[in-house]
C-alpha cells in the first residue's frame, strides 16, 4: 500500500509562520531587556512589585521560547512531509 503524503506547505503559510516567529523574537528581546534591568538590582533592594515582575517575565520568556520551538518543529515537520 502506498503512503499518500500531504501537499508541501504553501509559501503563504510559511510566510505567516516566519512572521509569527519574528514577532515572538521581538517580544522575547523586549522582555529579556526588562528582565536584565531587574536582575541588575540586588535582591534585597527589589520592591515586591519588582520581584513579582521578575517572576512574570521569566514565565513569559519560557512561554515564548516554547512557542518558538513548537513553531520551528511544526515547520520542519511540514517540510519533511
């Protein structure tokens, strides 16, 4: 029995994914810059708001990295299909 492969990804789809990856990269850089500014402050000098923001930024950065990884894996799988 012959395996039927799906059609290759459309250029429009690839462009949309590239745009998503670019947006995630830009957001990552902005959040990373803000996080570095907070990390430059000694822990004992940080306000509660800064500590909470630091935790939030770390979580956001992890989410962005995971989304970018998923996007790259998905595109790779599409190209291999």
